[in-house]
């Protein structure tokens, strides 16, 4: 039987891809979930399920007991309040790390791999970015003898992703909104490459211990919004009309959405903080430590990745 990894966030888009890759790599995978898996890919994977949440000390201890590695993916990208972001993205890290300390019993400590976000590089931009940085800081300050690595991916996309689905859907209608200045650049990464990076980090844990790594698909300088739209449009078979979205309009819509969210109790997609993230000029990865110290290399360029994603959306009738 393979070594044991404890995984959070496996029911999500990114976590599902990571769970698949870990199983394929020979790991015994134990996942934390609020309810039993009922859909792809988890329902078809040989994983052990621990029922619970990031706020449940007992379930966290059951999750990490005897684990050789801990991969913390669970987090929120949308929330109604700043505090709600911090409760999951920062306090969740602290709770999981406390469980690792509580169950170690003086023995070997599991390697703690935290999946953060490139947004953590600019915590002043939004509550989400600040909460991701706070989670990183929590791990670094409280790890003690626990070896750790932090991974900061950029925009992640691929099959089963609902967050970028809206991007493809609006372009499919022939509309190409440009919400950021032309100078803005964004790095991207296909979910399969991210999952492969996680597997690589766990096998190269000693070499990468104590590192904060940024990874992308290898495109130096990232992409402009126009390039991403044109690439998507080519695989959607459309010639969209580009529409510049002025910042004041975005801010008005975001403020209205945030207010409506407070009234309805829902977390809106577009908020003032999200607008600042979208319009931020530099979401480009420039870190090469993964390539220098491990065998990991990105294998899916944007054109191939968008083609595969569009094909999956269409096959599943999401588009």
C-alpha cells in the first residue's frame, strides 16, 4: 500500500484533479468532506473519507492521523464578508496545522503542502488576497517542526471548472469584455499541470521544504486579456465583438452585487475586491524554483488547454 496523504478540498474543481493525480501516483488518499462523494471524480476513486469540516477538531485529527503528507486545498474564493474569507482561508490553515501537531506524538511530522494563490503576493488588493496571505503567514509562524511548502498558482482552468465557465459562455455569445487595462498581464495553468506539481512536491518534499513557489504554464510575461479571449474564441468558433468595460461601471455593478449579497445571504461573484483583482496589472509568475529543484515541467500550453476545456464543456453540455 502506498504512502498516506491527507487531502482537504477534494470535492472542489482543483481538489478533484489533485485527488485523481495522487491516486494515479500510488498514494493512499484520505479526504475530508462534509458528505459522502456522489459525483465525479471522487465517487470513482478509492479514497478514504473522513466526515467533517475545517472547524471540527476531531475530524481534522482523524484526517491527518498517520499521514505522511498533508495537502491543504480547501478554501473559498467568494464570501459575503472579509471575516468569512479569513475564517476559511486563514483559520482553516491554523486548525489543520494544530491537528497535525496534536496527532504527531513526537514521531515524524508529515509534510504540509499549502495550496495558496498568486493573489497572496498582493494582500492589499482584496479581502480574498489578504486571507490567502494570512493563511501562509499562519503556517510559517506556527509550523514549528512541521516541514512545509507553499504553492501559489495563478488562474487555474480546465474540465469541471465552474469559475471560468462564465468567461467561455460570454465569449460563445459573441461578446468579448475587456475589464482591465491593456497593460494587465495574467499567468494561467491547466488543472492537470497543477495536480502534477503537487505530486512532484510531495516526492521532492525535502528539497522544497520552507519554500514559497509560484508556477504557471511557462508563458513568459503571462497573457493579456485580449490574447486569452482570442484563444478561447478560436476554439469556440466565434469572432466576438470586443467591449471595453470602464472601471467606474464595474465598481457600480460590484457595489450593487455586494449589497444584494448582504440582503439575500449569498456570496456574489463580482465585488469591489474582485474588481481590483481583475484590474490588477501584474498577476504574472516569474518563479523558477520548481523547474530548478524538481523534474516538474508544465505540459499544457494555453491553446491546448483551452481546446480541451471547451471540448469537455461541450461534451457535458455546459456550453
